[in-house]
C-alpha cells in the first residue's frame, strides 16, 4: 500500500526518484515496471505498479468500444498510458507530454493512494489540498453523505 505524500524534484531530463521505502517492493513485486497515465478529473498523473495497471486494463477491455462514454475512457487512459521502468537508482522518466499535461515543473508532490501514486506539481497540490479542506469544512453537516461515508469513522 502506498500512503503519505513526498516532496520530490524532477531533474532536467524529467526523472524523479521514487522514495526509498517503496523501491524494494516495486522491484520485487513488479521488477520496477510502472505505468503512468493522466488523471481524468485532476491536473495530475497516475502512477501504477504494473500488476495494478494490468487489473485496470482488464476492466477497460471489458468496456464496449461502441459506447461513446466507455470508448472515451479507454482512449484517455490507455492512449496516455506509458511504461516507466525504474532504473538502478530508483528513478523513473516521465515523458514530456505527461509532464506537460499535469503542469509539472521542478518541484512535485508524490501522493500515495493505496494502489497507486498521484503525481502533482507542488503548487497545484497545495492549491487542491487547501480547496478540498475548505470545501469539506464549508459543507460539514449540510451535504447528505453517501451510504458508505455515513459509516466511515476515523
């Protein structure tokens, strides 16, 4: 499981070094093979270990290419999916088109999301985090929670 967030730096070639605490696991379970694609809703990238991505590919394959909404989802996720193999130093290269999509500059934030990471520009992450917290505070008690959230306790 991937949790927590990490402030990282992209080098001049567009590489980032994954946190040391995850490298051994990624190497042993996935031979350092990762897949990066764009997020559908936020200006960030999604980084999956290969095994996790293969499960998503199976789900995407089961969608109908005749349904425009399902085809659009396939096109966006699969069409932007890129292999990012980890090197001996624990680095991955993010292709320029993915960095451009997410507006990544030198300072980035890697955010664990259990089965994947989100990769954000540091400033965009701070803006989103602030906005999300403010929205949660403003809506506290005034928005009807989904059934799953009603039973969620920290």
